C-alpha cells in the first residue's frame, strides 16, 4: 500500500464472503441433479434439493468485522471473537484461516484468505497487521 492508501477508512461492519464464482458450482450441481431426476423422479427426485442447500451454504459462510471484533458465521453456528480475546491469526497450509484466542483456542474464519488481510487490517483499525504494508518501500 502506498502512504495515501493507509489513511483510507472502511465503513463497519465489513463482511468477507466467498467469491460469487462459487455459485457456478450450484449451476453444475443443478444440471447433474436434473439429469439424475430425469432418469427416475421417484428414486432420484431428492437430488433436486442439493443445489438449493449448496446455494444456501455458500450464501451463509462469511466473516464479519465489527467494532467489537470478528464474527465467524459457519454452517451451523455463529462465533464472536472480541478484539481483547484475539491473539492473532493462523494460516494453516490446508484449511481455513483461524483466529487464535488468548486461551489458545481456535475459531475458523470462513471466506477469509491471505489476500483479504489489507481489508481486515483497515477494518480492525490496525489490530490485525497488514503484511503488504511497506512492500512498495522495498521496491
């Protein structure tokens, strides 16, 4: 980021969602479901529900940055992590980003990737450091 971009502010709450391209999987699942249901509706009719459930799941997964902290909305639950509880972020090689609490427990942050850190840093007011900050100074 350049020095002019570091003074930018974001309006809270900031919601980080899965990319809209993920809905292409819903279209493909719908196509496959129609093919299966076309074979025998009585036996395979239930597969028509799968694209609807998949679309709902993609829409539900998100991480919300508020003034109080982070809210992770996963498939069946919502977990809040206040800024005082947040010890850092962990980026496992395979799996979602995890917020590490001060008691060393983890909260998975759906839809957050390494590329979302500048937005997360701005929204958190600097509580989450931006690893891209100062990269232009090195070049």
